[in-house]
């Protein structure tokens, strides 16, 4: 892991293009060998400065709302797919000008707005809650098929849907899942929903396919897709987000101050509350380059941010040497569901974004400051 150039301030998220390209080669292999489409889920990763590298490997983007769809249309190009749990009529009309594929969450939304999308030439999808899930973290918080979930039409209502107006059968049931989850979902949909799949032209198996995670057998995914396509004669779409960028970048931070209150504490310029909210939401403990579990190495510290939130604690870590103000702390695997979820609570500056290109050059691609904080608070 290389250090940052001295002129690049922390906190900053740094994407490594060489590692990203390696991950994208996996997606390219799935596209070519399985004969399916692979989209980038911009809810997980959205760095337009890196999009030119990604366009050669992917079919387009999938958005979770209008603003993401606009970004995909303007900055990525190629196909734009969009899904939201609910739309207004005006929103659907605007989306038809930028998205070729519009997915509805329920039979009710489909009945209200499906004709608007179709008449504008868009392909129409219906999201279904398949009653199958393989979410591997976060419990019900990250399980799209948990009891009471607002996502997708329930199977009991599918018989009442006018499938002549639906092009794409859509499910999303995974979260950081290995190949068993991917293949299991594909088999479940084939077994339970064949009568509806026979009436559409494509099936979108959503995201959560963690195809670049160690232990993921891509051959199992490819074979499952090929079998499904042979059985039903439909196109297949995947929309990974985290699965495309896992282990492709870090969050660099700096120790600002040391403190003691029954244990050694270190206060960083990076914050769980504002820069890594999933640390508190999932929750999880991010790895740090060169650090160990508490007590594993001679010097243990609790790391936290400088917001006023008492719970702005990243975790407890041990180090070979005592920490000092100015030391660099590097959190690994910070490209997915990280900078897309940052906020400016307490006026905390947003962490900037940078790219480490394949020649080793690090380019800062954002310069966030007071303006971002002030603008969102109105006049």
C-alpha cells in the first residue's frame, strides 16, 4: 500500500484503477461467457472520473432514483436502467427522456404509470419480492426480502398483473453474496415464477452478486445463467455495485489528537458518522493497513472521529508502535457504499476523492469545502 503524496490532504477516498480494471475483467468474462448484461449499480459506487475506464466492460448503469439516472445518462452513457419504490407521474415523464428501462415496484405503480413509460418507448420492468434471500450482512436492515419489506410485488398478486405490458421480470434478493446465493436465486426464480418469465423478454437478477470477493466461483454463476437462458429463452441482466469495486480502494485519514479515558484514544480526521456511516449502520469494523485486533499488538487504541456524536467510534485496533499526531491511518476496501453515503453533520468536511492511475500517479478529483456544507442548508 503506497502512501499519499504530501500535497494531497486527508481524509480522502483513493480508487486504484489497476485493481478496478482487474475486477472489471471478471464482469467482462461473465458478460461474454454467460451472454448476459452487466450494469453498474451507482447506488454503491459513483465516481464519474472513473466511468471512462468502466464503459468498455459494462453495458450501462442502474439507478435508484432520478438523480442517479441523470448522472448515468450524462456521465456514463450506454444503457440507463432505473428503479424506485415509488414515483410521481412527473418523475416518470422526466425519466423517459433519459432512461431506456424503467422498473416499477408494484402492480399499483405499474398500472398508474406503465403506459407513460411504454408510450415513450421505454422498456418496462416489474420488481417482484421472490421470497428468497441470501443477504450475508446487516440482518433485516440489508435484506430486501425481509418480512414487511416495501420492495417488490408479492407473489400472491402476480396473477392479477397484466404481463403483456411488462418486458422485464426483476428481483433483488442478495447482499454481498457468494456464488451459492447467486445460483440459488436463479434456480428459485426458475422454479417458482416460470409462468411469468415465459411472458417477458428479460429477467434482471439484481445486485449483491459479489463476483470479485475471494471464494466466489464465477463459473457457477456463468453456468446458472446459461441454464436459465436455455430454459426460458430470455435475456439476463445483472446489476452488481459493490461486487465490481470490492477491494479497489482505501480511505486515507490522519491522527489529529491522542486522549485517554480508561483506555488510549485516537481522534482522526475521518469519521464513522460522516465518512463511513455503514460502520454504524450494519455495523461492521473496517480493516486498517498494519493494524490488528485489540491486544494483538502492543499498543491498542479506540479510534473515533471529531463530531459531537458520542457514538462516532470506528473501532478498537492495535498497532506495533504508539500512534502520534500526524500518523496516517488507511482503511481498506472503502469504495462501495462509502463516499456515496457521506454527509456534512457538524459541518464536517466531506472526504475528497482521488484516483491512483496505473502509472502510479494520484489525481485528486474533488475539492470539497465549506460550499458543500453551506449550499445544502438553503439561503
